[in-house]
């Protein structure tokens, strides 16, 4: 029988264990998210945006959070930064950054960690950059705030960072305002501002959505180069599973505020085990393969304020059984070597189970 993993009933004092693990020669994950639950109280009622999300991130590693809009990816990352929109609250779980549960740190301490330990690149670079300040000012400010550099040196650092993200004529561009740059240059400048203070973890929230395909490819290559140069870990949020193959080491597939499948890139892409992951991959065009029409997933993703009971994917799942529609959500089943998925089909004996 496969073993279900219940994060809620483990006996270990996780915080102490994580601290001990990290302090032991600095090994162990740089970030651990354990059974995270984030809810919103709205006029329409309770919105359960994140319902028990767990993952780990090692130094220098890239984790892709994949799923449709509203599946809980961005709210998970805003919970890590403790920058939730109004009405949002983390109601359970732990977020261990370098051995420290950041849900228990003071707001002052959190202000110091943000940007310095965990940086974020937003989806919309126009919204991320302030239109009334020059690019140089906006890249230099975090260097003053987090690295204590005097203004002149911070501005020189801004020029170096613009050069690092491959912007031509950085000495000129540093004086430009956001509206004077192309979309691709704005996204690079916004990335320069985020990586300037050398964060250990960089969250990139759909950074390529507004870019054309060629610029998107160049930007993803740049992100990999920057990671190699700085050693930072990256959490890459995307709704597009087709772009994670070259970029990510691990994947967490989100649906209805849950991670429904988790594992190495190869495990998830080459051996998908959850019906939702399989459906996402079947919807991708394959170069050189002729198909009459691409498969689509029937129905709509659920709204977090009105999640289906039990398995949130059951109204769209072709393999749904009676026990998928009532009772609790399926537990996480361990498929071996770190590969996990939440689906009752995986409860079967190994002999009975077939993909
Ligand atoms: Fe489909 Fe049931 Fe598995 Fe959910 S638990 S993905 S409904 S088979």
C-alpha cells in the first residue's frame, strides 16, 4: 500500500528540527513551507485560497509553481513575504526560512528580511516600477536600504546591475524613466532591482507573461545565468507548464489551493501521476506530432470561495469515483524518491495501480 503523508499529525517539533538541520553546517533546505493555509474574509464569505501547501527549496534550486489562475500560487508566495492583500490571513502552517519560522517574526524583522533574504519580481513590470522615479533610483534604493551603501556607490551599483541584466548603454539607461523603456527592458530593470540586494530566494511571479516569445526565451536564459552567478534559489510561478522544462529542477502543481503533484521536473513531466497534471500535459502541442485538435480540460477552475467538496478536481476529472466527491480531500501519496501526488487512484496496491 502507498503511504499517505499527514503533515498535521507529525510528532516532531518541526521548527526545532529545521533550526538544528540548518545550523548543522548550513545544509538542508533554505526554505520549507509546511501545511500552509491562507484564507480571506470577504463580504461574500470565507475564501480558502491556500489549503495545506507544502514544499522545500534548496540553495541554488529552481522550483516551478504551476497551475491555472486562482489555484493559490501567488497567494502562497505573498504569504511567504507576509504581504497579503486586505482580508488575507495565514491561518495555519509554517514557513521556515534558514531555520527560522518567519510567521513568528516581528513586522520590523520581516521588513529587514523582505528584499534582502526574499526578493520578488512581479508579473507587471509597469506596476512594479514607479513612473515618477528614474530606473537608476529604483535599483539603487534597495542597495541603500539593505546593504547600507552610500547613494553614489548605490547608483554605480545600479549601472553594474543594468549591465548584468544585459541592458545596453547602462550609463544612459540609468537616467531613463520606466515609460522610456520597452517591455523587455522594463522587466530586466525590475529584475535588477530585485536581485540587487542578493536575496537568497527570488520569487518570480509570471515574469514573462507580458513578453513576446523571443524576449521570453531571452529573459528565461538571463534568469538562469543570474542564478548561476549569485547562487540564489528561485520560485518561478507560471500558468504555462510548457516553459518550466528548461528552467526548473522541481515542480509543484497547484489546483484548488492544494499542491496536487510534487516532484522533480523529470518525475512530474515524464511520469505524471495526478489526472490534472496529465490533462495539463495532454493540452500541450508537441513539435512534429500531428494532432487533429488539442485536448482541453472540461469545465472551469473552481473559485476559492466556492471549492467543490473532497477532491477539488472531481467535477472535471474523467476518473472521479464516489469517494472523490465526499468526505475529505485526498491525502498526499508518496510515490517514492520525493515524488508525491494527491489522488485516491494512488491508494491502490502497487500491482493494481497502473498509469
Ligand atoms: Fe480524480 Fe478522484 Fe483523483 Fe480527484 S481523487 S483527481 S477526482 S480520481
